[in-house]
């Protein structure tokens, strides 16, 4: 009788236990679902870029530098295919062999880990799946965190949710790309290249296995510090791959026996000054990759060329150099070397391509360009003689670099040979501030001073500019006068090489005249004594410059396709030992330009041949030859100048008679059987310092004499202009409305046609009238002090100026 009652009690307990278990199961399920609902998913954290560095690459995608992420790591996510099957397989066998079978939490692994941890009395295995580990990485942004049971339960819920929202492929890709491989390397792309010098898809089985074990403990498994420890883990993983059928027995034996060669971990650090300049620019948007315009192969070659000159520079007291190469059509910087050694102490990191230095003669092409635009012709004669100029209230008496003067020279020769007095003479005829305004418009923003601050010495490079500013200005000449803004990066690689539109700084004709002057090797003879280092196998326009005290040596030049600029000097501004632009920077310039042109299929002409026309001119005056002139030389002129040029005749060469009496006398006679050269009074001081007749100055051996000292030649003096009215300092009374009406009148002094010459009348910097010849010009002016400039369209007449007041 007891047995049935006992059976009934057991049945009731069983039912109670069953209900309790069922309740617990239901509560667990409901709790799990509630936890999942509350836990959510880390989908938003997938956008956190903590695992991505910022990569600066050249135009072909080669790395220049990698900037670590905010977490201080370097990583570049790649697609699953780019990781390679071997790395994916080794990672899954190491971390989560049943990845494709579970839904985010592997219960069998949890039970196995539980038994192992109980047996060993400590936590040996956490049984975390790839998905759970991904959740941990996303939630912690890659930072180490302490995890208790509750946090691990939440991670499990979030992992289960994530499995429902992402595919296995997406989860695995996100996970491997965020794995920490040690030494600040995150993801297989950066790790494989740093450790093995190859892409992850190219790894061998031993390499893939070694890489796969590192995320377990990146510090204690550092293969450079603990190679044997890492090797044991790697070989254990290879054997596991063999057990699970990824490797055959023969493949396993080969993998176990194959040594793994590690490369020293390094990070790209190319074109440092160039990259620094980009990163310092706040206008450059941040992003995971910055595509630059630099050609890394060319960059390395240019760096090597500068290094090869280091000993030569040091022997002349120069400790540094910089160079830049520009693609003229696009304005893209192809090479940029800021110093000889970035890591050198103490001044290696000074970017001499961007640092302001005294420009020397490198600004002269722009002085002449402005003058050509205002009527001076490249063949017009300028007096290279001792001259004292009034510059901002002080007397300014520049000399030439070699301490000599050459008398009458053409503007093109004066420019190509870098003569100082003619350049200042030309600058004096420009409106006040015109040169400074042009230089700033071209991009030379280091010129902060006023026109009075620089005075006429700006024409000789007294202002400070940078190499990159000069390179942009010279590239503008190469582009026919269109301003170039240097471009160091692009937002779209498809836009590399895209032609850059530009504002016109000079007309194509004026630019062609400047370029032709700079490209004529014979025109450089007075300055360089020959071609110097610039005898190249393709057409090139080149200009050198040397600052005062030999502190800066420059060479700038261009072909149709490329512009190259080179600076040589000392970081601390100390003078060099008589190192000039030609001797110091010139040889480097020629080497760099040759290398830069190697990538150009065919060099084009420097300018459109249709812009200039060739004329037969007197070699001395540059004008149509007269009956006493020697054989004419071939010269080039803008087509717009030819008509006015044809209307003139050489005023220098004359027939006449030379008496045998003492002192020697010259007389101009049309029927005379002898020839000589007659010069105007501006040459008096210079001729007085020469032996009588200035022997050796004339290519034809003719004597040079002053017109005022030769009978019948006074009317042949060089023509000049004078403002008859208003006279300097005049005061005019305004009428009741505050306006004064006056007439301006100019006259010609000396020989030359006058009535057909046009004059621009400029009041206070504004052109108000254009008139011909001696025609009076009526002006209406308000009360105040005024400046009048009269600018003839004929270049040899020169600019004239007066100041007056209306009261």
C-alpha cells in the first residue's frame, strides 16, 4: 500500500520539477529575448574609423606617408577576397572553427570552455565567437576593456542580433579588418605589408599562420621580441589546419619546415616637406586617403640628384638645397624637395621650397614683361652705364654683378644676361607699384611691403619670395601668360593631368618675347660668358639669380611641358663663397630638368611660332639697318610691333669723316667713306671711362663716339621727351565747382619721328587720355595733389613724369 502513495508523491515532484524547469526555460527565453531587445546591435559603430589610418599616396597610389588614426594605429580595410583564402582559413581555425554553423553564440564551445575552466580552476578559454569578438571590438573601439559575466552576456545578445542583420561575409570582413596584429598594425593589409612586404592574399601557409596567431596576444606574441613563443603557436595552428583538412600531410610537413623571414617594421615617409605642407593646409579636407600629384619615382631621382651635389655645395660654403618640378598644363607638383636631409639637425625640417628668401635676379623677367606690355620692344636699346636713380627719396646707384658696364644693349640681352642698370631703368618707367601688384597677382604673397618699402631695388630681387612661388610664376610664362596655381593633390584621381584654366597675367605675344629672350643662349653671353650649364638638347628658357652677399643662388626655367626651380644656400642665411645662381643652382637645374623631360614623349616648342616674326635688324640698335650698318642680324618681334619697327631706322651707325689731326675728330657726312657709331649724351660718363673710340666694344671694330662731340652729329642724339606743361610743382586754381581745367603738352628732344607716336596720359594711376604727337591734351582735375605720367607707345622714348597741385 505504501508503493502507490510513494509513486504518487514522486510523480507530483516530477511534475513540479518539470514545471519549474519549463518555467525557467521560458523565463530564460523571455529574458534572452528581452536582453536582445535591450542590447541592440553595434551597427552604428561600424562607421567608427578608429581602425583606419590616413594614407597619403602619390599620383600612382604609392604610399608617401600613413598618419595613424586617433587611436594611434595604422590600418586599411580591404574586401574579403583581398585577404586571401589562407589567411581567412588560419584565422577561423584559430578563433572560431564553427563560424559558419552558429548564429553568433556557439553553445557547444561555451559548454566545452565551461568544463575546461572548471577542470583547470581558472579561465582557460572564453569560447567567444568571431561575431562576439567583433562586437567587443566595435563597442570598445579597439581599446582594452575588462569584461565580467554580465558584459559577456550582453555581447552575446548583441552578437546574435548582429548575425540577423549582417551576412557572415560582412561580419568576417569587419572582424579581420579590426584585428590588432601588434606594433600599431590593425587589419591584414597593413600587417602583411609591414611584416612580409606583400599583400595578405600572397601569404604562404606559414606566413598566414604566424599572422593569424598574433591577435590572441599582440604584445606577448610579438614575433620580433618572442620569436620562439610565436613559432610554437604558429606550428600548433599549422597542425590544427592539417587535422581539419586544410593541409595535406605533405603540405603540412613543408609548412612546418619552412622558415618565415620577417622584415623590419617601417612606415613610408617619402617627400616629407611636401606631405607636411599638405597636412598643414586647413583647406585640404580630411579623408582616409589623400591622392597627391607627386610622382614618387621622379621625387626619389630628384632627391638623389641633390644629394650627389652635396660635396660640391659644401666646398663653396652651402649646406642646403631645394628643388621643385611642375607640370605646366595642370600646375601639378611632380617633385618637391625642401632640403637635403629632412632628419638632419638642426634645420633639416625647414622647408626651403616654401621659405621666403631674397629673390635676386629671378624677378627680372616680370619687370621686362610689364615693360614689353607697355611698349618697350625686346630689341630696343637700353643704356647699361653708371646711373643714379631717385628711389623713394634716396639716391640708388646699382651696379652689375661683375662690376662692369656694357654701354648700349638690347632689352633682350639685358634680360638674358641679367644686367642690373637696364632692369632698374625699365622698372623706373613702370607706374608706381605696378611690379609689386603683378608679383602678388602671380601668387608671391610673401611680398608684404609697400612700393616705397622696396623702391626700385625690387626689380633686382630685394623682396623675399619662395621657390614654389617663383616656380608658379615661371610656369605661367610657360603657359603663355596664364597664371598657374600650384596643385599638390586631387579629390579624384581621374582629374590628374587635367589642364588648369588661368587668369591672364601677360598676353601671349609679350610672354613669347620674354621667353624668346630667356631661351637664347647667345643673349646670355654678357652675363655668363657662354651657355654655362644650360646647353640642353631641348628648347628651354632659363633665368638665374643671386641675392646680395651670395646668400641665395637660384635657377628657374621651363620647357613647354615642365618648370623646374632650384635654390641653393644656407639654412641660417649665411653667405656662400661666391656661389652664383649659374654655378651653384645651375648644374642641379639642368640634371633635374633632363630627368623631368624624360617622361615627356616629345618636347614642344616653347611658344607658338606665329606669335613672333623674324626681322633683319642692325645688330647694335635692333632697328632696320641704315646705309652705314653692318650685315643685319636675325631678330624676333611680336607681329603687332612690326609696323612701328619698320618706320624707324638705326640712329647709331653713321657715315662720316675722321680727321688725322689731334685731338681726333669725327664728323657726320652722308657721303663720308668711313663709319663709326654715334651715341647719345646718356653714354657720356661711361664713354669717358673708355679709351678713345671705345675699342673692342663694337663687333665690327667701329669707333664709338658721343654725338655732341662729333661735328654735324648733334641732331643724331637719342630722342627723349619733356613735359612742357604742367611744370613740376605748378599750382592751379580751381573754379567754384572745385575743378581746374588745364592743358598738358609734351615735346620731343633729339632726332626721330614724333607725330605718329601715341601717348597715354595717366593721372594718379588712371589712364585718362591717349593722344598723338605734340597734340595738347585738356584735363579736368579736382582739388588736391596730382601726379601725371606720360607713357609713349614707342619704347625708346621712355616714361616721363611730373607732379602739381589744384587748390
